[in-house]
């Protein structure tokens, strides 16, 4: 990518609006897991909240300082199985965190994209690599949430179900 900072920021800035739209979906659908062991839409949102400041923003600051930073195990450290709030409340909790993260990213200088830090498990990583990973991670969980929301509609679509083969979790498990 020619300008990973600007392009990552452009993606990360859209997430709150996208999560806000998702949060307006029926609560039962938001909580529905597409299949056992996969996250529901609200769990994906909780995971994004879990990683915003303590993982991603902290990693930007660590790379800025050339420091080592820890890995993150969402199954052990996350709260996806202990969600106490509605999706709308989670979005409102995420909003100021994302604003803080965006401010951190806006303060980066282009020369800092080549700075390295050390991931405790993966080894040396650059700021540019982290920005790519963050934008992909953020977008992946929005896609994951939307995919989870699709499942009851796919299975109920009768003769049109085949049109959704690439997204049909239930049929993939059967195959």
C-alpha cells in the first residue's frame, strides 16, 4: 500500500458507524453463534473493545519506543463470554477508545512506519505491519459479525440457499 497510515486510518474511522449499525439488529440475532465455537456478532464487538486500547493502541506506543510487547489470547484474556451490556452500550464504550487510538495514529510521522518493536511471540514487527494488521483485524471482526447475522436467514432461504454457499456455515459443517 502506498500510504498505509492514511489508508488504515480511513478504515479504522469507519468502524464505529459500522458497529453502530450492527448494534441496531435484534438482540437475539446479535447473540446467535453461527456454529459452536464461533463468535456471535456481539462477541466480535466485545473482542474489538477488549483489544482497542490495551492491545492495539498500546502496541503503537510500544513500537514508538522500540519496546517488546506481549501477545494476546482472547480466549484467556478477553470478555467475549462475559458480556454484560447491550451492543449499543458496547459501541458507546468503544467510541472514546477509538477516538483516542485515532489521535495516537494521527500523531505518527511517516518515518515512524519503519520503526520496530518486538512482539513477544512473533518477534520484530514494524509500525506499518501493525497498522496493516489492525485495519485487517478490525474489518475481519465486522465481517465476522455480519456473517454470524446472516446464518438464520441463509438457512431459511429455501431454494435460494445455494446462492449463499460461500457464507453458509451450517452446510460447510455438514460437508
